[in-house]
C-alpha cells in the first residue's frame, strides 16, 4: 500500500487533467489558476518554514564533527571537519550543498553469516543523489528560456554543454537521460533493499513518482510528440508578466506536465523536500565548533523560583517529625 497509494495518486492527477482539458475545457484552470496558486503556496510555505526554523533557539554548540578541534598550536586542526570560524563553516556548507560530502562519506552496514557486521562503501547512492539534484537544477535553468524574450547568455552556455553530444534533432540533452536514470534508481533502491523498504513511507514514494511523471512527460514532449513551442513560450511569458493567455493547440500533454509541476511546488513546503532550505538552518552544519573560545549561553535559562530545602522543611516540619524524619531545626 505504501507504493500503490502514491502510484494511484499520481495516475489520478493525470486522469484529472486529461478529463478537465479534453472534456470540460478547463485549460485556464490548469494553465493559469493552478500554477499561480502553486507558486503562492510554495513561496508562502518556504518563508513560513524558514522563519519558524530561524526563530528556534539553539541553546548549545552542537555542530556535527569528525575531526580534530582547534586546540594547541602544534596540534593540526581539521578545519573542514571541525570548523572553528565562519569561513570554514562556509566551506563545509558549500561542499555539503554542492557535492553532498556527508553522503559521499556514508557507508552501509550489513549483517552476514557468523554473525558478522560488515561495513562497505555506498557510493551508488551518492552518485545517484548528486546526478538527480544537479540534472534537476540544470533542467530548471534551461526552462528559463521560456520566461524571457531574449534568452540569457548563461542559458545558451548551459544548453550547449548539456547537448554537446549533438545526437539527433532536436538536440539530445544529457540531463534528460540522467534524471530519468537517477530517479528510477532511487525508486528501485527503496523497493529492492529490505531495510530501506521497511522504513520508507508513502510520503517517500510520492515525490519520486511525481518527479518521474514530470520527467517522462517532458521527455515525451521534446522527443516523441509534436508540441507548439511558440504557444508554450506564449503561455509562459503570459504567466511571467501576469497577463496570462491560453494559446490554441498546445496539447493535453503540456497541461499534464504543468499540473504535475504545480503539485510538486505546492507539496514542497509540507514534505521532506523542504530540506533544500532546511540544510542552511541546521545547527549541526551551520555552527562553528568554537565552544573553547566562545561561551554559549542557553537562552532558555530564564529565572525560576527555587524551593530550597529550608523552605521545604518550614512547610513540612511537623509532618516530618511525625514520621521521625530528622530535621535541621526543632
């Protein structure tokens, strides 16, 4: 059920779009209203989560470290593993955000005959995660060509690097194949590994299937079906300039693609996907381990009334005497 429910949910979303566009002529709903609503939900949700996290007190210095802390001058410090200044924290965060450094160092643990605990490398997870996130970012940047009259030079450079193999017409983008392979691997991994399958929830499968649906519809529109690119850009420019129009003949597949993207954006702030923003506010990552140099005061240490033993004895002296408990004062 953990797998079936998300699959049925994604297929239901697709059927709703097909029925709404083909039979109820709800192109304006799926092409304009829902994308705007998704964008507002995404923006408001991310802002709310960030403000809520930023307002949470951090009472202790709790960075995750696995190297030598700054100590005596003759002891070499592990500056990235155990940063003592903001500069090295930035370097550590950059490696984490752009290259998933902690995931690269991740190991897998297995129990084998003996019984014997065996540790091994798990680089396939790191490579698939890195490939998925980078390809998703590049594809997102490539789509900015639809939202500007003149395509920025940076987008031209990205497209040239992404399609340098020059296979077929239209040009083949490597990231299209990479994201399909990466998402498929991550999905199969959750099903094939008993330990991962056991801890996986429907909320883990749903975004994977949703992103897989977005990627598949995008690939189909580019390589297998005829799509009016001019109409697509007209729709995108209308949304960008808050002057929306619904071109004729852009096809139901685009509305499916756009609707799935809208659902992903609206779902984003309320799911585990919001780690995109949360990683920057994680005290285990964004704090310098300078507890030997800076005093960290707990903001929760507000003054409280203390009931001393003397006050306790004054309240219960007679009763203590009755049960023969020694008292300081008679």
